[in-house]
């Protein structure tokens, strides 16, 4: 089965993050079992999601790990002009949900695995297929502790998120938080006698904006990024029951995306200090509590690392970049596995209506993975 044929099947198997992914995982496992791969299935409690590790070749250290997530974002509310769950081929472009992010790379992984299974290898080709990356890399933390016991220690890892087949050596780490602002409820006719939780929330938003301004003016810099400094973003604010009731509770959700040179914990502590100061100004009736809701590590692979040279040698037109979006790569790097991001397609098409990938990108990825497999040959 060609990469295009496999992608056609994968697009027809919806695997939106909010839903079970067992159908697509079953398809992938059947394909890997058919070529004699050693497959390890990892599942979280609950039984509605799963991920796979696979090894093609000998059970020794030093293999090459290819990694992808199987989930996609939803299509509801988007103005698609084609069926998102049917691969449509037009003018050298392939349309469908997940073509770019990132079932195109998953399909190419299977082609590479089938090619590897047909030849003697001195070191193995290794695959990792995860769940719920789109919800904040929720699946891979369950999987990574099992990786080396299941597969052995790889020489390096390639996470195939879309980079237009360039080598991405870095991305920022991210942490998400919920700030709950507590006040005192009362009749709005006597509003000054009570503590309005939305007022605390508004002050908190201003504090977060001030921290962003500070980072832009004097924070760490990395010119490899389009936005070369760490960022703070408020994504949601909610509170209040009715106009004539002083709200006693409001919530806001915010995130930090931090450069490697600027630890998230340091920035989180600064923001917590701002929240404490706001709480003090509204005492005794007001306070702000902060809860971390999600985190994933950044990636900061040196440009002169051997993994960069090895991946560049397998690319027809290598280039080095850093990406704005997060990936699962930092989890592998945190376990001592040299890692880069390199895959077909452009993330500008990811999460969009009429998502597409160019056929030339898939072909370039197939050639790239074939050259990486040559590195493993006996």
C-alpha cells in the first residue's frame, strides 16, 4: 500500500481528540502486525484511547524513532468545501482533516516501516503513535516511561509535525493556568459594599498584560523564533450570574509559552506574586487562587548536535528553523533522547477548513524516511 493509499484510509477514520481513537489505532496495529513488527499497546485508564510503540528490526539500542500523534482537531464550525473525512485530490493537493497535522506523516511512517521490514537491519526502526496531542500533549506522558523498556534506547528521534521538511531544533515550552477570583456577593444597588470578583479578574488581566510587556521589553531573546521572547496570553474570562448581583466568583484561563532560557516556573512565580498583590489590595473580601492545568516541555536541541547533522544528511534540501507551536518532542528530549521536529506540510494549513498537504511534500517525506532507514541497514 502506498503512502497515498494509507493516507486515504487514515482520513476516513476520524480521530478527533475528544472522541475514542481505537479504530485508527486498530488499523495501525493491524498494518504493523502484518509486517511482523513487535508492537506494544499503551492505554490510559478508561479504555477509550490508546497509543502504540513498534519495533521493526533487531532488539538492540541505537535505532531511529519516528513519532506522531493520531488525533486531530474537530471540523465543526469550519467552512469546509469538501468532505473533511474523505481524501480529495485536486491539482497536486490532498484535502482532508489531518492531511497536514499529522496523518500525512503517519502514513509515511507506515511506508517506511514496510520498507524496513523487507530488508535486513543492524539497528531497528522504531515508531511511537500517541493520542490527545491536540489537547495539550496529554497522551505522550503516559507513553514515554515505557519507551526504552519497550523499544530500547534510540540514537535519536524525529517528531514528524509539519515543517515543510525543514529541521526544527526548538519550540517554546508551555504551561496553562486557571485563576479563580473570589469576591463577595450582594445586591448591585449596594455594589460598593461588596467585593466584585470581576474587578479582581480585570486587575489580574492587567497584571498579565504588564508581565507580557516586561517580557517583550527586557525578557530573554532567541532570534530563531518569529516572536523572539516568551509570551503570556489570556484565552478565557468568565464570571457573574446577573447584572443586578455583584459576582463573587470569576475565572480566567491563561498560558505561558517560555523560551528555554526563561524557565516557566520563574515566570509563573512572578505572576503568582502579582496575583497575591491584587488579592491584598482587595482584602479582606477578595482573593485569587491559581491552579496549573496543563504543561509540556519545550525543545532546545543545539544546532550542532549530531541528530541535526544526521537528519540533514537524509534531506534533499535541509534547512534549520524553530517553530511557534508545541510538540511532543520535548518529552523525548527530557528522557535523554536527542530529538528534532521534521515533517511534511505547512502548519499554516493545520487546524484550518479545507486542510491540505501537497503531494510533493509526501513524496519528499517518503524519500527522507527511506534515507533514514538506509542508516539502519545491516
